[in-house]
C-alpha cells in the first residue's frame, strides 16, 4: 500500500532473514535495498509490496 508519511510516499516492504541488518535502517542514514515487487493479498485486499532481498549501507 502506498502511504504518504511526512510529505513522502511509502510502500510496504517485507524481508526474511535480514534481522542482522536492522541496525542499517534504524537511524536516518541512507541505505540501498535490492527488492522485487509482489502483490500482497490479505483479508480480500490486494496491495503492492516490496520483497526485500538485501540491505546495504
């Protein structure tokens, strides 16, 4: 789902086995992500989401 937060647009993302990289995104520093786009279906709602593959500082 595309959301507007603080005058910026955001899209939901999910990643697996990336817990060790959480410190890379906790602060306001820039980071790069590798992802694919997929559909998320939940409770009869279909939204786009990013499937995170990797995070890099």
